[in-house]
C-alpha cells in the first residue's frame, strides 16, 4: 500500500515522503495513529506543507546551533589555561 507520511517514523520514513509499505503495517499502525495517510491529492498537499514547515524549523535550529558553536570557539580561542609561573614543566605520570 502506498502512503504519504505526516510525521517522522524512525527507520521507515520522514515527513512528506511517499512510500510503499506492507498492508498490515499501514492498516494497523500508520493509519489509526494518523502518522500517514493514503496518497490522495489533499494528503499529498498536507504532507508537502508539513515537510516545508519542518525544513524551516530545522534551518532555524541549525542557525542557532551555529551561533552557539561560534561562541564556544571564540571562548576556546581566548582561554589559555591555568598559569604556571616559575615551575618546571610537568612530566608524564608526575603529579603536582
């Protein structure tokens, strides 16, 4: 049975994908839970709009994550670690 997915189903499909699945899986799991629907024109449009919405959400999250990583990189660049004045360098296995 061909279905269009309205939600991500781990290991099966993502939002907006049209896939051929076994009849029992579609009838007993996907359709009753509203996770997928038949491949009608209305369902295809709904899935397409959900996929676009998910893509915009993902882009926003990616941008936020890039901002956080840039801040962390900047902090890491300026951090010099603990200062060790007038001490000999530490050797492997040596504790101070």
